C-alpha cells in the first residue's frame, strides 16, 4: 500500500524474470551441503595484522559490474 506523496517501485522484465528459485541459488553460489559439519573459518593471530591494507594492490577490489 502506498501512502499519498510516497514513491514505490516498478517491476519489469529482465534477464532474471524467468529464473526458478533453484537457478537463483546456483547463481549466488551458496551450497550449505558443502559446509555441513565442517569448520568454515580460521582464526588468525592478531599480532601479525598490518595497521592498514590497500586492498586495490592485493587484487581484492574488482571493477564495477552490471548494476541494471
């Protein structure tokens, strides 16, 4: 329900319009079956942390992707 003077949103057809829920899950890459009962992270010692990191030089920052 929209209130007077408030904007809402519009829907339209795009490249994802006919995807099933399973296809969305595959696109997101989430596979809970891969992590069942496994340790999924490692705690690193804090004394080796740098004061700052430029993630651009480490290759961790990617170009902007299609945001349509």
